[in-house]
C-alpha cells in the first residue's frame, strides 16, 4: 500500500523515526506554534499538535496542524473522544484528510474534571479503540460508523494511537495494544518512558507475540524541566512511572535541566537497542526548544540518515 | 406500606439550605417528602422534612404543613391523598418537594396552580454502600451490556464509559477521576482472572447504541 505521509514512508523505509510534540497556545495568536515549528524544522519526521490536552482549552489541533503544514513540516493531528461525538469526529477526519493532514492520532482524552472547564459535559460517545476502528472503516470500506456510504472521497489516514506500558494491571497492557492494532492502529506513541526495565519487559512481550511486525512503536521521551515538573509528573499526572533512582538523580543535581538532558539521552540510546522499537516520540512539555539538542546528541531523525 | 431494606434506588442530595431559602423566601410553603429513595438517602424523610420546616419557619417562612408521600412518584397514592391535604395546601403559595426529579414532576402534575420548588438534586441510580456513601450502578442507557463484563457496568462506573479496557490512568486500582472510586476495569480484571471467559481486554466492543438513552417516550408492546 502506498504511504499517505512522510511518516509512514519513514517507517516503510525502515528508518528510526522521530516525532515531536508542539503544544498549541491558549489563544488565537498562532505565532507560538510558528516559532516552535521553525525552531524544530528538520529535526523530526512529524509533529503532534495536541487536542485540548489535560482538558484545557487551546487552539484546535487541526488548525495547529495547518500552521505546522504551512511551515513545510508534517503534522500529526490528534483527536480525542471527550469533546466530540462520532458525528463530529468522523467529520473532522474527513476535514483533516481534505486539508492534506493524513497522520491522525486517536485518543480517549483526559477527563474534563482535570481541566479548566470542570463543569463541562464529557461526551465519551465512543472510546479510542472504537474511534480507531471507525477511522479504518472510513478509509478502507468507505462507510461511516452507521454503515451509511461515503460519497466523494474516502479519507487517507495513517492511523496512530497511544499506549501506556506502565499502567496497571500490567499483564493486560499488551492485550489492549493488540486490540488497538486489530482495530487498525498503524503506529503507537507510548507514555513517557523513565522505567526502562518495565518498558523492556513490555517490548519483549510485544516481540514474542509478533506485534512489532504489525505496528510501529515510538517510545515516549520527556525531559523534565524543573523540580516543580518532576513533582507534578511523579505525584499528580496519572499513569506516569518515574523510578525513585531517576527522581533522586534529578533532585540531587545542581542543574536539573542538564541532568534531565543526560537522562533523556541515555534513555534514547538504550531504547534504540530494544528490539521492535521503531522510533522516539519527544514530548518536551513547555520546553520544546530542548528538542534539537537531544536530537543532535543522539543523532536520530531525518538530519542523520 | 414502606418497602424495607431497599438498597438500590435513585440517589439524591439535598440542595443547600441557603438555596432553598432563596427560592421560598417571601412565600408560604407546603413541603412534601418521600418515603422511599429520598428517605433512604436522608434527603426527604420525616426527619429531614421536619428539620427543614423548622429551619424555614425560623427564617420567617410560613410553612402551612408537610407530608411524606408513599412514595412521591406514586401518582395514584398522591391522588387518593389529595382531599385530606387540600386545606393546608391551599394556604401555600408554593410546594417544596424533597424527592427525586421524577417525584417533583408527579407532584407538579397534580398541583398545576402552585409554584413547585425542588429541594433535592437527583444524582443517579445506585446503591447505598454504607452510611453516607452511594455508588452509581446504572446509567439507564437503554442498551444493557452489563452481562458482558461480569455484571460490572463500565458505562455507569467508568467516568469515560470505556468499553474496551482501562484508560491507563488508574493508580493502585483507584480511578484517576474520583479519589475513592475503585477502577471498574480493575474489578473486571479481577473477575476475568478468577472466573475466566472471553478476554475483555482483547475482545472488541463496538460503539454503543445510545439511541434508547435519548428516548423521551416509550410505549411497551401489548
């Protein structure tokens, strides 16, 4: 099958892919996206634009994706199930494809109670697995979820999903990944990896079950910018697993940012050696400018092929 | 004829006294409680209704009378009682109903000339786990899937209604959204390990049919 995006082409060519996250602004001024994009130009194969992440209202993912695309960079649009029902989501899939945005990452989304509009009604008409299956059905069968037929153009989609190897119960995490793959997921971005032992164990189960042949896994990397962020990630962000050893290294360091970069570099080097991993996904939350350093020092991504 | 030991019911919580007072201040009021769910939840039983009547009187509101309906949602019973209530009721400008939203509307259908005020917020269909603690069990969604999950409903008991496995945010079996809520998917996991059956973490559940949950009218087949 012909790739629908550069990212898909990268995987097809067996290159080790790099994706990076760009958080859209809390406002209508696109300059911060344009600035972040120009800073990151050429360092990654594609760039995620988050969809009202942590349930805080921001410039929409699709609009952000277009700003990125206008910088001659390839976006990954994100779509969550919290704010839109199956009608709106299918409409946005068609819309994204029509605008030439073909990498789409489907998530359930953080609960609205955690964001800046806790009184909002959460939609959750469908979940991420169902959204993945619907996207595949639109693309491959040309029918909507209701079985009504698509007229005038099936969407082209490279289907992405997320997975958290560190969430409990641990022994069903690969089952759930398999479910997403069967539904149609073609690439997976994982929760930030800090616990390399657990990540290795998860990958081992994936390769034993042959799932690495069916999906491209990008390991999540998050450099921790400050003590405040370390504390937040350790104790307040659900599903993040930072081992005590790494936390202590960061805490006791004179320069937490330098230490965070060292740790991220070590993690990338180790992850590159793990069988079945096809790339790295960097989400440097409010610290995008550090991404070029990480790329230069680990020599991954399009610049180093 | 109160049913005893009803543990499953419509769960309600009382609106704040300040809110209720602001709605009835300057009017005379008659109060209805409910012998069933609202009594069990302590939001509209005799004790709560008497206490509220005293508090309102203390604030200068004229309370012309009160009655615990058996129960508030029983239209027939209420109709039968009507003649005995009319005198007190006719002296009141408004009726304060300490029942669920259904009870409030049954009362209002019989007293079209009174202003109707709800004293409770209706939360969900659930059970009383222990004193002052209630759990949602059913969302009345109109398309029951609970038998596919060891009779643990992910639509009612997962804040994201996830049908295809947990979200990845629970910690030590506790939901990321509510700090005392056990993750229903952890509970399903335990049942799957103990009882076996088809793996709910691999078996795909298609999108739910919400069309019945949107129904306003329903006519049962004869």
